[in-house]
């Protein structure tokens, strides 16, 4: 079982896509392109490969591909303020034939490939004749960076899925930061490190759909090395001779003494309370006054994430988050976050006789 496999739950009819391998016994599955849940491996079975081998591509799969293509085309036209592209039937009525797909130049690319109409997998593609060392990370809206992967790609190779994103969360997607270093065994040239930060915008994102090299699939494609890595110029023999002469004669400028910066005092991490109330009235003395629903949810989720990280850092065994029943938005966001955290043993509704369905108990590893 691999990331990207379509699976069916043995305990029901739901199908989903494997988005992460949490450990030897647990996988994360995206259900109905809406939310992800942790599932035991023994409770799911891979269906796509065998069903397609036996019966060919299912009608549902064909419909999904057509829906993804039409959705991407429609969103591209909408973002550009243009009319939607004509249908196939309209194209037959005397319009010019569709031009062949453009040939993709050699280079390094970021590709987002549909796993379903709403779920995209992120890949790095090396469409060159040399190896490429890379790191992949995401930059959040608050400026914090999180490194997620690093590896070496051989020539004409693509990485495994590095992340899975939902189109419905497009406005919340982080900026992607990829660092690249071309490398060739026994090569005679060293290169500078390339850093490429990509922030997706609707006006250009949906227009980038084309055939991805190596993967040979339709993808939203972005070139990472529009400016090729510059070779590192070695010092000339004349420059080396001048440097050596200056050092032997004592005329070389003295190197400044390295001064170590004064270490900052370590701040003690304070454990959060065992029961944390996330109601907006408990977080702000003035309540929800002056806050939109989006701002309130962000404040609650920031408080939740801070408390969870401090609970893990201080080796707490469990913590209860009181989120209330309400319309279920905060509860759903908290459960989505918990389902993706490998440091969580399990979570469940906490003491219904005390909280009803308004609190979640989290047991930590």
C-alpha cells in the first residue's frame, strides 16, 4: 500500500485515497475529497489497480477525470475573465482542430496531479540529464517554515507525492519553497544552490494545466529553474598565486576574530491546562466583538495548536479540548488536524456526561 492508492473501507462502502503512511499499522485516508481520517491498514483494501486490471477504467473514474478537466478549464477561464472553452460538440462545427500539446523543455518542475477531482498530489520532477538534490518545505501565512522532504532525483525522474491538497482550500494553501542543487557524478562543474518560492494564484494556476514530463499525466505544472543554476567559478592560477604571495609576505589582511553571539536565555515551556476551553469568550475578555467568523476560527485554532505542541513538549499523557457543539466547524477542524499528527495515539469525544459532544479527549504518545 502506497501514498496515492485508492482504497475501500472494509467496514462500509466509503472509498478514499491514501494521503500519508502514519506508521506500520496506520494510514491516513481522504474520504469523499472532504476530510482525512486515520484508518488501520487491515481495515482497508486497495481497489483501483485490481478493478481497472479486471474491468478496465470504471465509469466513475472516467467521470472524475472529465470533471477534473472541465473544472480546471472553467476555473482558468473564470480567473482570466474569459468565456469558457467550447465543448467537443461545438468544436466539430467548423472550428480549428485543437493544437498538439506543447513540448516541455528540459528542467526542474513542481507538478500538482489530480488524485480525484478535488484532491491534488504534489511532486517534484527532474526532467534533465543530471541528478538533482532537493529539499521541499511549506511556508505558512505567519512566515514560519516547515521542512517536509529531502532526497535525490535521478535524471528523468519524479518524486513520490510530497503532499496532498484540496482545491476547496485553495485560498489557504501555503507557499512552497523548493531548494535545488544540480549534481553529476565525476562532473567537472559545481553549481550554486537554487531556491524557488511559489505562491499559487488563481489567475495563473488554472492556466498551467498541461502534460507533465516523466509522470506523463495532466498536471498543473510550474518550472522551478527558469534561471538555471550558475556554475561556481574556481579561482584562477593568477589569483591563487597572489593570495599565496600575500600570505607568505605577511601582507594578507588579518581575518577578523570570530565572535560568538551571546546565547539567548532558554525559555521554559509551560504545560497547558488538562482541560482547555476554546470558546471565544474564554480566549478574549471582550468576546467575539469586532471579529469575523474566520478570525474567530483562526484564533481558536492557533490556541489549540499552541496548547497541543506544549502538551507534547512537556510529555503530557492526555489533554481535553472544549470546543462546544455549535455547528461543528471547530470540532471538524480540530479532528482534521489531530488525524494528521503522528504523535497522537488516539482521540475521542470526552466524557459525554460532562461535556456532551462539545469536547475532545486527546491521548498522546
